């Protein structure tokens, strides 16, 4: 009421003796009315979107709950579990469903987590270790600034990342537990993989044997295949985004550049937006000149190239600019591209694993881009590199024109290559990994680089219609961002749930799988096996 009284004088007509003041006040009134009208329309659109998402989510939750109950009953019916234990398992599932409903009603905020060590920092945000206060569970929290996402045209990428992680439940993909937002930031709460990444492994080992490289390239193929089956292109496959769990198994992460494909049209992407990081694009100005000017440069020996790459790789790891070393030529040329661009990236990673540096590495990003576009002139294997003929052939069939690239007809093409002879594709994640990282405890971050804590900038202040409209426009872009995974309930400790029943009651995992292994029926019916068993050769069961 006080604000209405304060605004009242502005509505009083100005005296005739002050025509200029009257015109000015009239203009201000029209501007405020236009801002108010725009703001109202945005709020209406946001409300409509919220209601649609709410009811769509409600129907999906009901269906998924039915599926979980049906799958449990079906599995119990075909098992030798005593009747009493069957009833206990059903009650246990019902308890989890109740807890999940409570979780769905709870508004998650950053205050629910204890913020710990920073383990990653990029152009748009940071990733840090965190502990959920109620359960004590350890997660990785990815934090993105909303205003940066809007200004830099990353809204669709952010939504695609959240949607993919919520949609794809695979043992090859990092698991999303929660996503939420506040006035300034977006948050993704994901599983923490303490083994570091393939980039760190390569920096320590220089090169990998074909045996070890085969294992991780195979797991990467399964990860890429899983997102392609859901009609997404990753577009940023690189060693930094291949994370290792405590047992050494690889999971694909960082979907900030992923893109959904409309399969009904089966068209490739052809867009004017930059594919990669804005900073990278600005530093390279790729479209200015991609003529090949590097033919006269001295060819370094493998040892020299390896040393030079390692020195610069460490700098790039701390940089927000990034590297184009793994980007396919059709993406750089913006000719239109499809899922095949991810297989090119796989070939570049395989080359780096076996040789020690990427195939088109150069001293500056623009030269790297020129080499990639003119790959026929620059794809070479050092004389002192010891690669099998099968490995060379696979790399050459991945790093080639898109029309001839292996994998264009699906991942099975690559799996059938002779280099993978003997690989047990359906049991890779059940085997002992080719490399086991050193992990001392759940808070161990020794396999990640160290990052300094940065002081948070003061919150922007301001008032008036323009400030309000900016905030609402920004928030409208992220309506429906919140997500809560049923698996988050499974991770809650028994003491937190205040269970009255005996602690000796069997769990679903203890009956249908080895100790510590989640049952496949507990994750919305999807296969979530993540255990390992020892074998003489990680490629053969």
C-alpha cells in the first residue's frame, strides 16, 4: 500500500506551464507499462511451463513406481528366496518409495551440503567435493552461474546436460543424484569418482600399453554408444572427461556441450553457434583462415613432442581456454555433423594413449585446427612409436573423412575391428580394471589437480523494472531444472531413516547380487551393475 501511495504522484497530470516535464513523465510511464507487460507475459509463460512440467513429472513418477514394484515381484517369483524374506524385501522397497516421496517434496538447497575441496574449474563454473548433511554421503557438486549461461548462449547446453544425465541410467555414465537452483546458480549433484581422469593417468604414465589402452577405449566406446542410443551427441570427448572410479573403471562426464538429435528427421547439425567453449573460439577465430601453412615446420621426434605436449598440457589443464585437439574437422568447418564426430575424438584419444600426445598437437590452437582440417597432410606415426598394425589401422579409420569413418553405422562397427578381438563387451564393467588408482578413503582427492579457493564476488544489487525483468528472464530459462534420483534414497543410511526393524533384515542387493552390488531392479529397472571380479586378463572373463 505504501508503494502504491508513493507511486501516486506520478499519475497526476502535469500543469500546462511545464509541458516538457509532462512529456518526460508520460514517457517514463509508457516505459514502465511496457516493462510491466513484458514481465507479466514472462511470468505467465513460466507458470504455464511449471504446471506442465509438474503434471508430466507426476505421471512419470507413478509409472516408474509401478515398474519398480513389478520388476521386484517378478524377480522374487523366479528366485528361491523364502516367503518371509520376500515380504521383507517388498516392505523395504515400500519404505524407500515413501522416503522418495518425502525427498520429492523437500526443497533442496546448497545449505543441505557441506562444501569441501575444489576438484575442477572451467570456463563456466567449478566442481567440488561435498557431503550431504543428512546422510553423510559424498558427492561431486557442479556449480554454474546462471547469468553467465544466459549471456554466453549456453542455456540449451545446460538443459541438455541435465536432461541427458536424468534420462540415461548407465554404468558408463556418471550418475546424477540431484539438480536444483537458487537465484544465482545452477547445481548438479553427481557421484564422486575418486580415481581422477584419463588425462591425469596419461600425464603420469606418458603412454599406455595397448593392453591398457584397449580396455579404456572399449569402455569409452560403451559410454559413447549409451548416449548415442538416447539420441545425443557428446561433442566434447577428451581425456579430461573420462573419469575413473575407485576400482579403475571409466565413466563419461561433462555433458555441457552435448546436443540432442531429432531422429525423426535424421538430420545432422549445421549451426552458427560455436561448438565449443566461447573462449576457445575467440582465441582461435577458426573461420578466419584454415589454410595449411605448417608443412615447412620441423618434425619433432616422439620424445621432443611428448615433452613439449606435457609441458603445455599442464597449463591447459588450469586454463579456461581449452584445446581443440580432439575436435573433428567437420565440426571446425561447420559443414554439418552428426554422431560420427564423437568417434573422431575417440581416435584422437587412442592415438594419444599409445603415442603420448594428440595427433595434431601444435604450439597454438589455430595451428592445431589447421592440422585437423588438413589431416591428410599431418596424420603421421613417429618412427619410434611401437604400435601394432591393428592399432594403426583403427586409428586411421577413426581419423578420416566422415563418409568413410568407422562407427558411422553404429558402435558395433568399431567393436568388430580386429584390435578388439577377444574383448568381452558385456562383461567389461564386471572385470578387474586394467589400472587401479590409489584411493585412501572417500574424501581422497589426490588424483585431481589442486585449485585455489576464490572469493565469491558480491551479489549484484539493483532495483527497478529492468533488474526484475532480467532476473525473471534468467529464471524462466531454467524452469523445470530440478531433479531427484530414486537412487538418492538407496544411499541414505539406515540410521537416518530411523528404522525399527532388525538390522539383519536382508537387502535386495544381498540376495540378488554380491555384497556391495546394487540390484538392477533398484534403479528404475535399468542395469546398474558396477562390481568387479578378479581375472587374469581384464579383457577376458
